[in-house]
C-alpha cells in the first residue's frame, strides 16, 4: 500500500513525521512525503531518506508571479484550500497511486 504524507515545510528535520513514516514503513507500507522546497535549498527535488520517498515542490511564492501568488493566497483564505498545493497533491497522488 502506498501512503502519501504531506508536510507544509521542508524535510528533514521533523522527528514526529519521521517517526510516523518509519512506523508505516515497518508495517509494510511504502511512504511518500510531499514537502515544500525552499528557494535556495541545495536538496534534490526527489530523494529517499531512511526509506521515506521525499518529493519536494517549490513554494508558490517562488514559483508563481506576484499577482498569481496573491490570488492563490486570497483563495486560500476564503476556501481554506491552497489551490497550488491542492494541484500538486493531486498530481503526486495520481502519479504514485497513493492510498
């Protein structure tokens, strides 16, 4: 079973997420963690850390124009759903067939 986890910051370090992912892996699941990639970070966009498949996407403020980012922020405050994040989650869930 493929398990998708989402973290709205970079990984590592986050010991709570790491412990939860390790418990799922020890139970026989494949864990994929979707996180934001800071703009000037030297990490690879995708890598495996302690058997956790980490997928990094640029934060919307680093990827979108200022106007699009403001519109995304307004939508987020009104609907409590970040459209940029939702699209990335949907794409990764479909690609890796997360359960």
